[in-house]
């Protein structure tokens, strides 16, 4: 349980509290790729289980006939284990009773993840069809799917915001596919490109334009003509290239490096960033006029910790993806509970890696992946924490370069994103001291 959880003595009730809400409440039950939703209001009592005595039937053989009772109250949703065989897990721990309040809180029964959230956090789906590639039917993912369907047919530039590992490339693919543009989707990570290389990769070059240019190259914009260009890590793009990119987006014409003429293109630009671009503008690292051009539409891809009820579906997807190599694998209820309790700073990408290692830990002869296998696969320390010596070095270099993050990062010989992580960790360490 987190440090914010409280124990109500005498009742033996775990109280999980974030923000207060009086409902009505929405219940999401996710078992593998299947998701079921139910709405219940104050005073209503429902029982989850597999038997005829359950008001909400759960298709999960690891769930008891009458597994858990939920009662909506003015304070939140009261959860009580009805002497089930496999128990109820909240935040990775088995509980007998808990009071769930605030925004989405998840618990596990059998192999099914159950999420409880106020209806104010959700809305009617309209078109409820699944979008290929987007795994999960949680409220944040359904909202994202609605936005993708709404903006995909348009030609407006889209900026995808979200933490690293959330799947922004998958969203870009969905936007292109549903937009039905006749050209290709061309993806390019511009974060680590030098000025010369970025110029050539984006806009192309003519033969002999620079040493080693033995033949002409079209560049990403011309390759994506009549299609979409996905520019990942746009916040790390070299400042000199930002000026050229702005002009190309405005004019829809590119001049290859070393060429005299221009080539007209028809390209929809989809950019992605995990960096706060407004902060980069304030420090002079990113152009405000370029931001306005690439962010006609903004979509936010939710972090995994905001969509925990999607973990069973995501786990099924990842385990099936590696089935040919590792054999058939299935998570136990306690294993799912462990996954729901983790913070997932690396998001879906980290989840895939953890599941792969957990499946390996289970061994080739075991179908079940249990909690102990997940514990062995999970990182032992939070990935967001930098060693104290690196924190101190980051502060020293930033002072030596008069607050210029780019110059300090170059001196440290690390990417700006890594350097900023050290600075944030340094601030967190000072706050905690």
C-alpha cells in the first residue's frame, strides 16, 4: 500500500483515497482482451462472481461464485471479500475490506482486473469499435480512440504528447491509417540527429552535396509525399533545422541539400514529444512559431499508471507476441496484482520487457506466470532516480554553463533528456532532504 493509504482500526478496512467523489461510479472488468463495464449509483450493492448469486457475472474460472461485494456510499465504494478462494488484491496486497475513493482505483479478483472510477471521469463512447494497434478499453484509451477517429480524416498537423514508452508511434500509425491518405507513413526519430544529418534525412540531398554524398537522396518529406511524416522526439531537434522545418511545413516544398530547385510535397506532419515544449520555448531551445505549426491538434497519450485496467489486455498481447519463442504463458491473479501495484515509469514499453523476463523466469515447462516471477522481473530501483553523484554533477555543470541546459548536457556527454532527468532527480532529492 502507498504512504497515503490509511488503516481504519476496528473495521480492518484499507482506505485508498485520492480525490473525493460521490459517484455515480463506473466499473470496468478486464480479463485479457475482454472488457465489460457497469454503472452503479449511491446505495446500490453489487456482487461480482461466476455463480447465479452474482449480480455481475465474471467469466473467469479463478473467480469464486460470490467473490466480492461492492457497495456505493457517499464516501466512495466499499469493497468486501466474500470469503473467496483466491482473494481480492488492492495495490498488490490481499485485503478483506477496502474503501475506494476518488479517481480510478483498481483491484484484482482471480485473473480479472477491476477498475472503479467516477462517471465524471468518463463519457459515452459513441463509436465503440476497437482501433487496430490500440490495446485496452479503459476510459482514457476510449477517449484517445474518439479523438483519433475525429482528427484522422483531417490534414491538420498533430502533436502527440506523452511520456516515453506510452505508444505514441502506435497512435501515429492509427492516425495515418484511418486518414486513408494514399501515400506512405514515414517515421523518423529526429532527436539524435546532427544538423547536417537531419538536413539530409528530412529534406534530401543532391549527389556531391557533401563528402560521402555519392548519390542523390529524396529525404523523408519526399518519401512521405501524399502520406504522413512522423517526427519522433521533435523537442530534441537541432535549432538550425527547426527554422528549415518551419519553412517546409508552411510552404509544402523542400529544397534538397546542394540542389537549386524545390520539390512540392503534400505531407501531413505528425510529431511526438515527451518534453515540455513550452518550457523549451522559455529557455530558447524550441521555436514558438514551429510549435504553433506542428500543434494544430494536440493529442495526449495516457501513461500506463492512468490506465491500469488495461494491463490484462496488454499482458495477453505481449505474451502472445512471444508465444512462439517462450511457449504459452498465462498470468495468475497475484501476478496481475503485482503488475497493477507497480508505478510503470517506462509505461507500456517497460511492461513488455517485464512480461518477457517474467515468462523466462517461469521456465519452458510452466504455463502460469506467478507473482514471484513478476517480482524477479521488476526493476529493483525506480528508473526515475539518478545517483546522487550524477545529480551533483548535473547541478555543477549547469552552473558552469550559466543555466544553458544544452551546453551542460554536451559537457556531460549525455542527451538533453537524460541531463534533464538528472536535474529533476536532483530537485526531488533536495525537496526530500
